C-alpha cells in the first residue's frame, strides 16, 4: 500500500513538473507522510530518483513537438550539472537558513510580476541569438543549478521565469527548455544522494515509472494548449511554493 501511495503521488508530481516545475511540492510531503521514520536525506534521494526520469521523458516529449535552441541548451545543461554539484557540496559547508528566509520574498516578486503583466510569456520572441544566447543559457544553468544543489524548492519555476523574462521565450518554449536543464541538475543531485547511500532504489523503480507517466501526460497537455495554459499552471505552482516556503521560514 505504501508503494502504491508513493507511486500515485509521483504520478501527479510528474504531471505538474512537466508543465512548469514544482513537482516536489506534491511528492516530497507525500513521502514524508508515508515514511515518517525514514531519514530526510533518503526521501530527498527518492524524490530526485523519481523526478530525474520524469524531467528526462518530458524533455524528449517536448523535443519532438517544440523547436528548442540546442546550441544554447546543451552548454546550459552542462553548467547546470556542474552548478548543482557545487551547490550540493556548499550545503555541507554553510547553512542555507538565510536563503530559506529570502526565498518567499523572491517568490512573491515573481508571482506579482507575472500576475500584473498579463502579456508576460504569451509571445515567443527570443532576444538573443547564437553565442550570446549560449552564454546567457550557460549562466542561467550554472546559477540556478547551484541553487538546486544548495537548496532546491522552485528550481523548475525559476528556470521558466528567467527564460521568459530575460531570454524572451513564451511559457511553452521556456517550460520545454527548462526541462533539459532541470534534468541535468537532478542528475547531479541524484548522483550525490546515491553515492552517499541515500536512495531506496527499490521504491524508486515504482515511483520513477509513475513519474514518467505523469510527465508524458502533462507535456502533451502543455503542447496542445500552449503558453496560456502553462502560464496558469506557473501561477498556481509559484503561489503554492510561496505559501509553503513562507510557512516553513516564518511560522
């Protein structure tokens, strides 16, 4: 029964994650509720072990239907991988408590900005080309990848927001592009947890399959309904992240 509950939560997490990120909002609390006696690091490892397959499958699904800037995304993914490793190491050296209190304020700004700008992310009009876009994507991958390794909540949503605001993508192309970078940062985190022995691979086998199924469904819906649909999900996920992180930081 515990495996079935975890797999069900992973399915819905993959669904949400494939559209705009934030699947950890669903899967992590479910894992902590289902396995209350498990070490937190192990449950974090299970979450990463599930989501890495979901984000990878969503990347494949988007790549078949959406034109992606591979010349920029591949270096960005490499730096997201390196940044996530660096962040995972850094969290062993310093406490993320300051970032924990700052995160709700950042999310509030993202939420309000997206809410006020009704046309935000509706039109795909990239502002950069060629090497400039590659450098920008590399910086984005490295910085947000570091954040994912160091702290983590909202990584996928931050990738999407910056691609829309800075690079000029619409929400659909931003979400599609973010999946590859998020997959790379998840691989780094999973490698770290796996090396430390904090992954229940038997459980991950079931939750990963469920996550992939949810991811494929979510990606298909995002492709079918376009940027407006993704924007709505983005607002919902950022709003939920804002409430959760504020409650954890201040209450």
